[in-house]
């Protein structure tokens, strides 16, 4: 028996809501005290029944407009409809407009936070947990509102390329662009730049948690050492005296960690709720060969929900944004910031061509940050006396 496409979509939405900690109820059997979050199907509003109304602590906070799977490409077109339900009056309640709005087929889900300065729908892996909405509603402003308040960057102790990268990145955040790419030559201070803008996001934008994603254990150790010794130019205390730093060495992530350092291999295993051998963290992800076997897709993990990280910094991103690893990045609903010295066309494409800063090796050589690769042959006394070929000291090797 073939299932109705619309009912099939709602069944999948029900499964996802349940996995994310919501209690599912029908409109005729409502008990808003059944859990922190209650999702009521077909709740009546003054413009008709909404597919789902979300309640947190007995108060309505959101709406879900359900569509059959084949309508995934039409979700943008129904945003006005779901916004109408969010702004409607619910039966028996004198509610304010609901801030959190979803459109979903059960396969594709869009989310809009109407508290944002310029609300805009974005695709998400699944739904937020009710506890997350509870915390968000206690904040005076949304994250995308708070990034607008980041003050001017103090430039003492920063190189010009670092100043440009941070300023342009923060401009990208304020424009609500979900992905940004920073190209900086090796040796020009990519990690220091990343720590500086992370510090500012924690201090001024109220970011709850930032992930430093690396592709080898060695890079993770280096990032940890830089974080532990970092002193911001507007405070005389070291970073770990201000914010909790954790380099992940197991499946356990401390809930009070504000900066997490992790290899993408370990994060994949955490989402799969599996163990991983340390040797697997030594391998460059770009060199992993999967052959004909398709990698196992990432599923929802309630211990690490999609809203767990506000910002994800991806070091050496040109090696870790494809194939198996791409799904790890797309799991989280956070801003993605790529760091690399050697991007390619695929890298630019993944970050939506949003290259906030470019600082090439050639520029670094001109600035004296890096040493050039030109090789010279020096004249010797033996060569001058005719024993061997001589090359002038100002001539380059071919």
C-alpha cells in the first residue's frame, strides 16, 4: 500500500522532532506540561490549522509548515504562508508573533529566526531542541543581531594581512553570510588570526561555543598550544583564563567548553557515536581512499545537536570539505570559516565565492613575512679561474 506523500513527510518530521526531544501531540489531546517542548499537530489559528505549533515551557514559540517531499524545491515559496501562521493568533491564546519558523518535507528543512535583524531562511539538518529555544528566548538579542555590535578592531600587534582578514570576516558576519574563506600564506599567522576573531566573537557577540576543526592530530596540538599562550591586545590575561578550551581526545565534549579543538575524523566518529583509533587522526583526509564503498551518512546525535557550535573554523579547509567530511560540516547550523594557503576552485565554490581576504605567498615575501623560493649560484674563486662554469650572483636558476 502506497503511503500518502504528505503523510509520509509528516511521519518523517515526527521522527525528527522526537529525536530532538519534542513531545508529539494531537490537537484533541493537548498536555503542554508533558515535557519542556511540545509539538502539537493541526493546532487551530485564526487563519486556519497550522501543521505544527511548537511550545516551550507551555508557551508557543514556533511553527512548522509541512510539505510533501517532492515540494522540497518549493520551500522558499511557502515562507510567506508559514510566516502568516507565525503571526496569527492561536486558539485560546493571546500570543505574540512566534519567532521560530520552519518549512520542512522531512528531507529538506528550512529555518528562520524572526528575531534576526534581517530574517532569512536557511537550510538545516534537522530541528533545534526545545532547551535551545528556551535559552535563546532568554537572550535580549539573537546571535545575528549581536554580531552587529562587535566594536572596531584594536590593531596593536597585528599584521596588516591579519587586520584585513578579521575586519572583512566580521563584515561578512554582519551581512549574515553563512560561509567565509580566508586565504593566508603559510607563516603569515592564520591560527593567530583565527584565535583573535574567535576571542572577539566570544567576548562581544556572546558566541556560546566555537569549534576549531583540524585534519590531523598534530595540527590540533599546535592550535591548542597557540590558544593556551594567546593574550588578547585588550586584556592582560591568557585565553584559557577567560574561556574554557578543550581539545577532544574522546567522545566526551564538556558542555562548559567554549572553544573545542577536534580533528574532523574524530568529530565524524562522535556524530556516529563510535570510537576512533588515534592513528586515524594522523592521516590527511584528502588522502583517504574509500574505493567503491559509500561512506556511512551522518545521523542525528542528541549529545551534539545541530545548534551545538555557533562558529566552525576549518583549518586547511581545502583538504576537509569534500566527500565524507562535507556531511560533517553540513550537519551543524553554524557559520563556517575556512582557512587555507592553497585554495582551489572547489574550495571557492564550497564557500559560495565569499573570499573575505587573500594574502598570497608572493605578497608575504614582499612584506618580509616569508622567504622566497628563488635559488642563486654564487661565483667562487675556482669558477673564476676557469675550473667549472660560473653563473652571476644575480642570475636565477631556470
